[in-house]
């Protein structure tokens, strides 16, 4: 399947799994009289040549693929042929890698957890001795809290590091963050263009230190204060984002901290809790971007 010629009232939605979010985007577009071309990236083929620019130039694409690698490479191909992809390749590349994102936050002066990186079993163990415990180990590429662990002491760290040495080479890149002392919740804020359109608190489930909703957490409305808006926009601009989810923690000692910006953010719970029409705002933003182009 390939995308057709674009116009200012047509929107391509690229996905690899149809979730509530993708369904809501399609429905929001329909209500606005906007035609959508809904493409499963698994069925997408793109000729990488000059002739293909006739098909893709002027096309606006909402990139909703869950797979980091499929999303990244499809975005590169479509953007290279003249499509406007939300979010662009640079954003997808940086936000999908926690180490890359950390460096952009640091350069931009965004308050973010302290971190340390290492590149072998031996240097990882030594890095943690320098960094101190407890520490959080994260895969540089990953989502939904998978492969994230809380290392409380040296023995726990050595066991995890030893196991990772038998995994795919990606897991031989060691990325550790400080364990931030905070309330048992974090904040998910949704940015569309130049504004935070809604935010929620996400509370940890029973016996969990992670706040991922898939792990039994609950959500409540979070007020969008000027402080929250400012740090979210600073983080969004640091990575060049257009439509993103910003995840923050409330450090007991350092206030609001950004720990992640999500490229193909989920927003089901934010809509459910706040009642804000996030998919409608996303469609409006994409169409306005198309007209500017």
C-alpha cells in the first residue's frame, strides 16, 4: 500500500497497531469532514527514488507506529520524499532513545534526573559504585516500563548486569538514572503545538514504584500551571517536538523534573480523566501545518 497525493484536507495516519488513540483520531477527523488515509506500516512499501516525490510531497502524516524502529525508518523515508511527518525524524530519533534525549535536555537546561552511561559489564559495575544506590537501570530504547529495574544495592546490580550481557547488544549499553525521591505519582502532559493541552497525575499501583497505567496505576486531573507549561515546552522544544507526551516527576528536593518525552504518545487516560478533546486538537494542528506548507 502506498499513500496518495496530498491536499490540505487529507490526513494520513500511519500505525502498526490500532489502539484507542488511533480510532479516536480517525473519528475526530471524520467529525471535522477530514478525509483520512489509514495505513498499517506493516503493509507500507515506498520506492526510494525521485519519482516517488510526486506521491508524497505535500502529504501530512501523523506517525502513530508503536515500533520505534518501524516508526523511525518509515518517517525517514516519507520525510525524505517530501511528506510532513508529525513528529519529524529528528524528534523520533531523539525521543526514542533515553540517552539521546537526556543529552538534549541537559544542553537545553531542562531539569532532568542525573544519569550515567557505561559500555561494558565491568564499566557498568564501576559506574554504579561512583553513582551510588539506589539507581534505576533503563534500556536506551523501550517503552511501557519494560526492562526498567530498581537497583537497591551492589548484589542486585551485578545480577541484572550479568543477565543483560547475554541479551541483544542494545542492552550492553548501560544507562542508569538516579532514583528520584517523590510522591507515589508522576505527571503525563500532552503538548500540541505551542501549548500543554491537558495533564494528569498517574499514581503507582499497589506494591509498584513505577506509575505505568498498565501496571495497575490510577489517574487524576493535574492542573496545567505556568511552571508545568514552561518546563514542558522547554523540553518539547529541546527535542523539536510538535505533538508529544511529556512525563515528569515531582522531586522532593528539586521540584518538577522531565524524565521522558514521548513521540507517539498515548492519551486515552488523559482524555478520559480531563475530558479534553485531544484527538480533535491533534487533527486541527496537523491540518494547519499542512496549509502552512
